[in-house]
C-alpha cells in the first residue's frame, strides 16, 4: 500500500511539472515543438468540445429547426477552408442566407440574401455551433487562427508559413482583440502573436473572453442599428 501511494505521488508531481512547463509562454524553436503543442491542444479540444456539444445539443436542434423553417434546406452551409499546414477541409456552419437570384440566375448580393435570423446567428456566432463537429473530427481547434477560403489563402503570403503551424480555431486571440470588421492585416498580427506565445493560460484566457466579446459586439451592433436588429458582419 505504501508503494501505491508513493507511485500516486510521483504521478501527481509529474503532471504538475508537465502542466507547469506549458502553463506560461512555451518557447517554440522548431516545427517539432509546434507539433507537440498541437498534440496537447488536441487533448484539451476533445475534453471540452465533446461535453460542450452534448450540453448545447438542445440549442443545436432549436437553431436547426429555425433555419429549416425560415430558409429551408440545406440547413448546414459547407465551405472549403485551409487548415493545418495548408490542408483543405470542409467547415460547417448554420446557413444564414437564402439562395435568391436575379433574372439572369446570378445570386443576389449577400446583404440582400441574409435573413433576420441569419443576422442574429452571425452576431451571436451561433452559426458556428456546428464547427464543434469540425473540432471533434480534428479539422479545427477550439482556439487558433481563423481558417480562410483557398482564394483568400492564396491572395497574400501572410496567410501561409507560421500561421498554419497550429490548427485553425473557432476563436482566437485576434477575435478577442479586434472587431470582425477590421482588415485581415490587423488580425494577422494577433494570429502570429498567439502562435509565438502559446500557453495553456492563454487558451483559457481566450476561452473565457470570447463570450464577453461576442456580447459586446452584439450590443454595439444593436445600438448602431436601433431596433432594426444586428447589422450584417463580414465574418472572417
């Protein structure tokens, strides 16, 4: 019995040392360390995303039905994005726009196709709820640089290189530091800062501050647009 308690004590100290080494800024010097970070983040992603998906399942069903009733099928919008180390994947979101077209068969501009429900879903980021499935699949992390479509990825070099060393995320440092309407150049600085200064505490900070930032943006949007509802935001 004494040996058993001794073993538990050693195991506990090992975990404390392990967590301490990644608690604060983790010095990253090569690609192997980025892969080690990705493995650690993967454990946290699964530990949080699976229970979160179960807890939000009633909300998921409600939003699904509202989109189905107001916009019809498909309820889930799918789009190709660029993920970890430049690998394409399919991201899932709740649909926020109709398929209305002009007399020539071309889709109308986004601001004419987005519905009132779609504006609310975007403003509250509930349209991104299906991305928990992407996290469980391993396409996304909970925290990381936002993934971009291939045409955006290929439009500028700052989307490539170090920014792809960690899995893209549902939210990230840029999402709590600047507003959605800000240009990509402003967000890239925070993406790189996150990658260079990753730590468990930083991930916890972003996790806690993200809902607060969403509420702040929603309040500002409502105030700017009076009683007409939240404005359409360019989501990046």
